[in-house]
């Protein structure tokens, strides 16, 4: 290893490993930590120049029902199973439900006891409190702030992590209790100066620190450009030849792949993220166009390598959906990006309308289910019914709340502004009469505290991100004080949620349903365990970490029989 950093340059990697992990998000790192803790030789290969993938750029919450960190008696296996039956509408069978409850609980126990990860249960309700088995809090687990400077034995740790996106340097617990207000600037500046990471960055930082302490080799600018199955029994138990490019765009070409650095591994875990940043794959496989806000490196490399190895795919149209505010010119790591807009849509004094000037959804519902309405087609035009969509709000809202990071009271260039609703409608291309009628109806409902059209603010989950200072409904306030404002809302994706089909041990399956020896997958490159459902905040990482933990356990068990 270099004296200046804990990372291993690709030329200095070993020739043989028990487990090679493709991708350094939460799934890949959790698996690496578990396998290394059991004594296996592990390498993590990251295509990008920094560690962490979309996990480091996201909220970092893990949804794990009946987890060991919850208050005793606040949940049970039976309640959790009932909720998963309802949440997936029977798509998860009893074996899968039982597996998830066991695997996620064991994974959280491992992270809590044997890694540097520090998790705190959130008082965040499940997304459908009306369903059997739902609980009001504790299943979604947040990450405490992580300070890389405390790990003096790991030089370069802070600089090696993927930098944060727009998310402020606060924990999810802190964010939930701001109720739409801006965080303390002095606290943010202090954390930034100290290199502290929060949310997904905290999760990844803690996992990286654990991996290093367990002797895992981690390499960046190390794209896997080829996987070749080795003949069983010929290579001392190793099953895969892994070829690594030099990180340049040309390294993925067939000729470069043949000349790349190579190593052998007894098992390979593909944990390389989804394919939402691959325009061709997204256009072919997804149900509707989305604005990606995850890591720019999510271009489907793992999916394509798995297909070449003979894998079956499943649920390829599924995404982890979210409404997004994405003005032109916003970038993250050199790629177009946006910001989640669900909080802005929930707060009182705003509505979201389509081009017809009509509301089309309960703006306060969970962001994943909300995103589905962007797939609706207008039967008269055969075009998307709700795209474009617009967040519309008044001067009172603008004075109270920040919007997509712009401080309350400011009017950035990407925000539309007009003295009247009619003038605003003309500016954004919305029918003025329809918008006026929509606002009149909404205002009457807001004054009464009841959304008669969509029920906004009628559930505990809706109210969780509302403003408790507004009564009688923390999600409703009339739009009446000019000037009026509008911001475009896009259908967005935190990541894709379908891909390589696996069994409950994380083994990649062929179209015949047979496991490919030594090949595993977890995270957004594989099919979500929730079958395109989203039971609660953190379901994305819940699915990823549980499957990765199970896959690592199977690798440990399998490698135990291989001679050293």
C-alpha cells in the first residue's frame, strides 16, 4: 500500500482473493466487511475515482423491521411479516418475507456490533400506516455523523470518499426535526471544515474504515471490464478471472479488456449500482423517462457483465422513484443532476399541477409511490399526462421555506415568478383558467384543513414532513399572497431497482433458475427483494444490505471447504 493513502493501486493488487467485490456502495462494503471479518481475503474494485457510489450521495437510511435497535416491544416478526405481505400485495412469498426479516435483522446486528457504523432508529412512520403491521417509528435507521479525522491510522480517508451532493451535512434525524426550515449555517460550516460526513456519507465512511481495519484491499479507478469463468478444480478453488481496466473510457473496449490487469477470485459479488445513467439501457428497459440523481458511475456495467456470464434478469422496469427539482445546468461529478423535491411538495402553501393546470396527486405521499403517477398517459393525447409538472407556491411559502437549497425569501434565476396566478400560468405554459380553479378549490380545502380531492395531510406519514406550526393541517395552507412562483418537477430516480436475478443467498441465476457458481449480486444492479414496492424510508438500502450480507455469508460458508 502507498504510504500516503490506504487505497491499493491497481498494479499492486494481489493475484488471488476469496471474494472480489465490484462496487463500493453500502452493499459491496457491507459484504466485504462480513467476509473479511470471517478471515477471507477480499478486494473491493470501484470504477469511479472515489469510494461510495450512490450510497455516499444519498440519505443512508436502512429500513429493517423488527431490528435489534428498536425499543423492546415496539415491533415483532409477526407484525413485520403482515406489513410486508400488504406492502408487496402478495408478491413476496412467505419464504422471501421470512428471509428478509432474518437477513436484515442479522445484518443490522452485525453492523452495530462489529463495524464502525453507528445507527439510530428514526421516529419515521412506515409509508402506509393504514396497512396491517405498520409501525409509527423505529424501522428506519439513520447514521450518526461520521468524523474521518478520528481515524488517524487511515490517512486520506476523508478525501477518498465520494463528496456529498446537495444534501446538507446533517443527519436524517436532524433533518426530520427541522420541518422544512434551513439548518444552522455555522454548524454546517464547522462540519464541512472538519470533514464530517452525514447520511449516506457517514454510512460509507464507517464501512470503509471497518474494511480497512479488516485488511480489505480497496482500489479506485478500477473498473471491472471482464469476468471469465474458470474451470472448476484447476485453479485451487478460484472460479473467476477478473479483468480490471485503467479507469479511462477506452478501458471498457474489448481489446483493452483483454490487456487489462487481472486477478482470480473464488467468488465475485456484483454490487455496482443500477443503470439509470446508461441512456440506451434506460430507454429500452424503464417504463418512462427519469432524471437520475445518483452517482454518475451508474451506467449498468454490472448488469452487462452478468448478462455476458449467462445471468437472468428480473424487474428491469423498476426504479427507486422520487420527484426531482433539476434546473438546467445543475451537475454532480460532471453529470446532470437534481434534488429531491418531496419536502417542498409536502409543505403547506404549495400545490403541484400538470400542464392542464390541475393537481394530480397527494403531494405529501411517499416519494416512491408519488413517482408512479408520472407514468400515467393522457388517453386523449397518448402523451404523459403529468409531465411537465409544476410546484406552485405563494409569497408566504417563499418567505417561510427554502426551495431546492435556495434560502427562504430569495428568487434564483431558475425560479419562475409573476405578480398574479394568471401571469404565472402564461409564463409556464399552463391553462390560466384551470390553474385559477384549482387554486380556488385547494384554498377552500386548506382553510378547512381537509384536502377533499387527494387527502393530503390526512395520514401520519403525510404529516411527518409537514410544518407543525400550521394548523389544523401541517400540509395545507392557501396560496393567496402574491407574487406567485413555480418550479418544474421532474420524474426522478434514486437508482434502478431491477436487474440480475438472484436467489436468497444472493447467487446470480441463469434463465433456467440455476445458480452461476461463485457469482453473486446485491444492490441496484440486482432485482429488489421488495418486487417494486417501497414499504418504508430506507427500503433501497434495506434490500441492498440484506442481500449483500446474505451473499457474504454464503461465500464464507462455501470458502470454508476450500484448501488454503
